[in-house]
């Protein structure tokens, strides 16, 4: 390649909107950095900050199990709307909404209005930097010390510092208390906010260390005058009762290298940079375009430099949002208390799409965060299975705030309590992780057994052919054209049940025969009159094609159940289903889900079209965080986080037994280099390809095994020996 891709982005103006603020995060704390030299703001967030409220009883799963047999009878008898009454009558209730904590305000006297300005974010270090003349501000969220660090330098630095809870949508009844005391190093600021009608609160504490000059109290903050540098260390805690601010301040003061920005940065880099640098994508972009600010590059949607930068930004933001929990709908960031869809974890599509690159892009940190959410909520999943279906095992919710895993968000139009595929869908990334790293996490193995137990208890009804029937069944968030939402044998439910039973059988040999026999009794997928894989395998149910979700193609992606190599007829039907699918409301996740499935089906043109819909649709803010709808409508991380997975899948795919090179490379990416990709058979792959169609892959296996190699030239066996590098040449076609 002629030059190195850019691992960061920059802008020539401060952020005027919080959506354009540059982002940093450590998977616990997040920060949105505006970078205004005279009125700088840093909005602080934390994964635990969800606003309590609502009826506690309505935050539990509905107790419906006693009525399940009657519902099954009615649905099997042809009562297509029977599931609409399978409810306890509660109104639709959202999960507890995610919200920001407060903003650090740093005001200073106006400087030289003509001084050159630049703000930037370095993806490799996690630092955001703003400079204006001699003034510099750097912000990072330390992955090593779980603290937000801001370092400001300037000659004769004067700053008015305060913690400000006034953010859009903040409730009027928020009980706010400020604290400020002078300390030997400068000051300790605190802000406690108690939720209306609750004993829950959160407290932010900022330790201010000042070099030179003077510091005096100016409630609710402090005024620093004549300093040469100021270092701010900020943490947020959610709690009941009162937090001991003095103890929190002492913990900040006692951090290793706690008075040195460079020392704190070095400790952070050992974790952040190590993770970020594992995988890189170089598309041989024009160096002049690589030098452009992000906003200018976004105006060139066909630029290879844009794809390079969005790939890098997606990995950076995904890593930064993952730690205590995986990314929410907004990642780890929001500047508004009225976050769309509660800023929840929407698990029936969005969460898995956001984390889709974790295994292949070598970010086990993301999978560990995903696993933390799953395993923390398993007790609630057991409650869902018992209350709604009267079974053992587990059933996952389609929405969660990160605290509760109970199913309580549902309505007539969204009967999400009927969705039984969620546990398998959410465990699939953990299975992929185990295959990639060659070791089975016993927690995942145990959870799979619980999913299998659910299916053993739930799958009791059969059709006239003796096949088991999934009833009730739900395909998020769609309905048949001639029936209601809750129905029979959704394709996703069949794929999930089959995959869960077979995967559990593989990990539990003592139960294998029984579980495989149960999986074998599930009905096959149905091909409809249009030649498409039907969204509902039950004969007579008609497809509704114009929809943002592609749940029925779960067997194609992320499962390996349907593929062009082993099941070509089903793959052709799946491809037909994809071609017939509309975009409905142009949700970003729908377009990129479409691209992931198209890549598995080796359709490069369809991958390019789906990517083009997002790149042409003005989905990205100047921060390179994305929106849910075109024209930057509704801040949402789906596109930003899912796009790296699409770019990897179009170039390299793997199963435990197969490597596929260049399955769906669009013509818009004629040459490039993808380095460090991990495979599910235990190897790292570097791939280089050229405009004439030739390519070279270097495979570095961790395990000895024979796999199938698939390239545009055909298929052949490939023997790999642990520790022995293999070089594969793909000839020009």
C-alpha cells in the first residue's frame, strides 16, 4: 500500500451539538467532548445510569403459563388472532431509560478569535484533543483506572470549573446537591443527583489538580487563575443513601500516576491500544482524502478513505462502549435524558448486529462484556420461562436496561413476550468466541443446557406430519400478511431451536442422543410460492416483505445452517427472500443486516447496494457515531458498530471447518489489505488483494486441523499445523 490508513478523525470547529461531540469511553464511563476553547463541555455518562420508575410489579414477566395450552389449541385450530389476548392486560412499558450524568463546564476568558483551531480523536489511544493557539485540552476514559481524565494546558490559564446537571430532558424533580472544597492539589468537586421518588442517586466526583496560579471557591465550582496546567479526574457512582465523597476523592488521589497525565495515559494504552491495533483495514485510499476532516469525508460517500475511517471508528467506538456491559442502542453515550427507545439493549436484532465483528475482529473485550450481560441476567431469564411458558430453562427478553432481564416490554403490536429464540441468538456470539479461541467457557456450556431444557419442556405439540410445532411463535418484529403477530413456526424460532439443541448436544454428550432426536423432529424450512425461504414455515401463512428485520434469515447469518456450499437449494431460497425484502423505514440496522446476509450468500452487488444506502443516506454525525434513520435522525450506534463486521464478512468468512476468501468483495474495493482477522478454526489471517483479482492470504494457525478452503477459484482441502504459517495464493480469474 502507498500510505498508512488514518486511525482517527478531526474537525476544524468545536462541536455545536452533542451528537457531533467526539467520544471516549472505557466500557464503564463515557465522555462526549465538545472541544470549545472558551466554553468547553464534557458530558459524562456511565453504563449503570438508568432512571428508575414505573410499577415494580409491571417490571416482572406476565404470569401466563396456565393459559398457554388453550392458546396453543386455538392457534393450531386456525384462530390466527388468538395470541392477541395472551396478555395480563398491562399497557406497554419501556425499560428504565439510560441518561447522562452531568457536564463538566470549563469556561475561560475569550482568547484570540483568529488562533488556529483543531479538535481530533485518536482511535489508537482513545484520546480526544482540542487545540486553539497555545491552549490544549486532552480527554480520555482510562481503561486501566476507570476514570475520565482531562488535561488542560495554556500559559496563564484561567478557568471557571463546575459540574452542571442541566442537560436536555433532565427531570424537574431531580434532587441536586453540589460540593466543593479546596485541597492541597487544588479542589474536590462533587455533584449528587437523587432521582424523583426514589432512594437511588448517583454522585460524580472530580479531583482538580492545579499547577501554578491560584484556586478559590466560586460556588458551585472553583476558579483557577494564572495556572499552567489543570488535571481533572472524574468518576460517577450510582448508589442508595449517600456516597462518601471524601473516600472517593482519596481513591482518585491515590491512583498510580494520579498526578501525571502521561502516566495515566501509559497505563490506559497497555489495554486500549493493544486491543485496537489487533485488526486493521487498508483500502489503498487516496492520501489526500485520508487527510480530510471527517465531515468533509462524509460528503464523499464513495471514497475508500471513508470506508477505512468508518471501519477504524467502528472498532474504536465498539471497544470504548464495551466493558461493564456491551453497547446500548447509543453505545455508551447520550447528551439527552430523553434517549430514543430508552437507550436500551434491544436484543432481537440491534445488540448482536453491533457486536457482530467481535470474534473476527479480535475484540474479546466486547464478547466478555456481552457475556457479562447474559450471565448476570440468567436468573431473570429463568423467571421468564416459568412465568410465561411454564417450563424449565431460560427465555431472554427482547429489551433490557442492563439491570433486569425480565420480559415486561410488550404490547399487541409488539408481542415480544412470545419470542423464544432470544437465548440462542444471544448465546451465539459466546459460542463463536469459544470456537475462535479453542476453549469452551463452562458458563456458556451451562447456559446452553438451560436453553435445551426450555425446548424439551416447550416443544410438546406436533403437526399432522409428526413434526414438532413452535407455538406460539414470533418473528421480530413482523407479522404474516394474513395473520396476527403471534403465530406458528417462525423460521427464526425453528433455526434457534435446532441450533440450541444441537449445540447443547455437542457440549453435553450425556444428553446428546435425546437432544439431537428432538432437533430432528423440528419441521424443515418452507419455500413459498415466490421461491423464497418463508418467514413462517407453517403452510398458509403469507410473507410480509417490506420490513426492516430479517429474522427469518437467522439460518444464513449468523448461523451456518443455510449456506451456498452445503445447502445450495435453501441458500437460493434465502437469496430470493433477501431480494424480495424491502427496507421499510430505512433503519440503519436493517441495511447492514441485509449486507451481512448478502455476504454469506456471496452477493457482492447486494452488499455494495446495502452499504451504499447507509453511506449515501447521511447516517453519520461528525463524531462518526451514527443515526438510526437517514439525515442523522435519532442518535444510534447500530451502523457505526456493525459496519466493520460487514467489511470483514465480504472479505473473509470462517466456520470451525471452513475458510472462505473474498466471498463478496464489491467492485468499489478493488484492492486492499485486511490484517489480523481471527477465524473460528483457530487461526489469524492476513489478506491482500489486487485489482486483477489475485490475492494472497497468510494463515497463522493456533490449532492443527484440516479445513475446507473456498476461494473464487473453487474449493480444496487445507491442512493446518499449529505454529506453521501457510501462504495461500488466489489466482486472477
